[in-house]
């Protein structure tokens, strides 16, 4: 996944940022699935079939003639409104079944998207008579205040519609979220989401003070491969696809190629290298002094070069980790200047998630958390100090888009009993009453 991400970023440097972001989720009600049912079975009764259904995240870069430049171009590709059932009944049926969010909020507080009493996807959206372009993020799509339609037991307005493309919906009859992402500055955020890989977590009960962790055994025993994924891998189908081939060249700068020792000769080789002391190195106590004598170090320029190079393909979170490591292990002469010159790259994710004004505060708070392991702080490094609660910082590192996509995918696969259990558990979490049970069996 990491290498695919690097290849994708190389394509961005060559062909510019993507313009459309598609999330395609398999529909359990497709005829291929229904034909596998027996008797009165429904797809939710067959987790052996629908568990782990394929889904795709697709980023598309358009040619110069097809680029999205105006609000009319956005409306041509994406709609966020309920279609007229009188003119296109089939599209209306697909949208109301596959592209309606929630509902959530006050009318359904137990929806999986709810976080602290608010929808993590910011639904319901505001009514808009015209599409508005966004400087850094997805556009605000047109959602006119038309009459509601009845979907199940809820009255649905355009405020609840997930953006879609009518042609793709009618062709595939599935949940296909289409977003115009040409204005998103944090392009690395998009590719990180596409190549994030599977979720992984482990939980184990052991005695206090005992250390018994076998990473290999945890992976072998904890890995779950569903039937669809097993079929996909056994048939050697592609897990990812790129329009262009990216060739990685093993190119090294002069005298910076990997050093290889013959097996069994490592100790002797390193000893011989240590004995080769010239007049210059013999009078230098540290390697840094030797480099300074050779003229290889010029202030903090090498740290700036390292961050500039990493910013081309690393996520802002990884850049924050690198900057903390540089401050912890390196000899940086001017740390505030390092922050000022690389602030845009370090704050990219936070600016995308919050705003130009508050993003740097969250980035500094994140860096301070990382500096703790080096016994450092923002104050010791003469950086601007911030005061954000730990709970706020945890929410800052919470990927809303990623978590909501997972919640939507899982919700579609629930049967009636599973849905009932989830609603009971969520209700217990949100109500938090003293008489509410906290353990269920």
C-alpha cells in the first residue's frame, strides 16, 4: 500500500491533482447475490456471501478539455438532489435506496455516524439554490428546498442526499459517492485514504506486569479473510490499478550507495573502517565536528532539505513525526525558523479539517505530544505554545471521512438482529445514564 501511494504521488507530480473522487460500494441486492439466496432468505441472512463485499475508491484526473472549471461544470458531473420520479422513476428509486444518508441527528440519535450528538458527516446539509465553489475542500453542492419524499418512516429532503452521478447510478445500481476534489489542496489526504489498507486491532487479557506479545501469532490468529476476498485473491485479481506504469529506479548519489559486507565479515570490516583515521578526523571528537571541518554542514539547511523532500510524498502526520525526531535527535540551530518555513506542509491535514486560522494550533499540539518522548516541549524549543485538551487532539486525529465510509458499509450488511443489537449498544453509549447496563452478553 505504501509503495502504491508513492507511485500515485509520482503521477500527481507528472499530471497534476485529481478532479473526481469516487467511492463505489457493492450492492447486496444485485441479482448475482439474490440468485444465491434459498427460499425466503434475504442478503442480510447470508453473511458468508455479503461479508467483505468489494468496494472501490477511485481518483480520476481529467484531460484539459474535460477539466472542471465552473459551477456549471460541477452540476454537470455531480447532483445532490432527489430526482423527479415523474421524469426518471428508476433513478429516483436508486437514489432513495442507496444515496440517502442516515437519517441521523435529532430524528435518529442512534445512527452510526453520530459523534457527541453531532453527525460526523455534517448532515443534514444546508439548502442551496446554486452550487458554491470551495477554496480548500469539496464544493457546496446545489440542494434546493423542494417538497420532501417519504423513505421508510422518514420524510427526506435534498439535505440528506449524498452527492452522486446520475449516469453511474443508473448503470451500476449501487452506492456511488462522486465528489469534485479539484479544489482540495491536501491531495495527499485523498491518496492516503485510498491506500490506507485494512483496519487492524487486537485485544488481549493478561496479568498485570506480564509481557507476552507475539506479533506473528497475533496476525495469524487474528486475520479474517471473507469468502469474497478469498475468491479475489485466489484468482489473483488486482487489488489496485493505475492508469500509468510507474518505474522505481534504484538511483544513488555519488558515494551514497548501500554498503554491503560479506556474510561473517561484518565485524572485521567495521573495525578496519574505524581505524582509517586521517589527520582531520583524528583531531575531531565527534562525527559532526568532522563534517563541519569538511564543510558538509551549513547551518540547518540539511534539515530543511530533509523536510522538503519528505513533504513531496509523506502525510502531514508523518512530517510532524519527522520534525519531532529532528528536534529530538538532531542539532537544530533555529527550531522556530524550521517551523515557519515548513508550516504549510505540517499543517496541511489540520487546515483541511478545520481552517487556515486554527489548523496551525492543532499541528503544534500534535508536535508537542510527539516531543514528550524526547523530553522536550514547545516552550523548550522556543515555539509558539498552545493549550488544547487531549480530547480535542484525539478528535483532530480522527478521520471523519474514513470512519463514516466504514460505518455506511457495515450498516448495509446488518441483518435485523444485528441492527437491533447495534442500536441498543449505541443508545447505552449516548444516554450514559447511571441505570443503563454497560455489559451485554
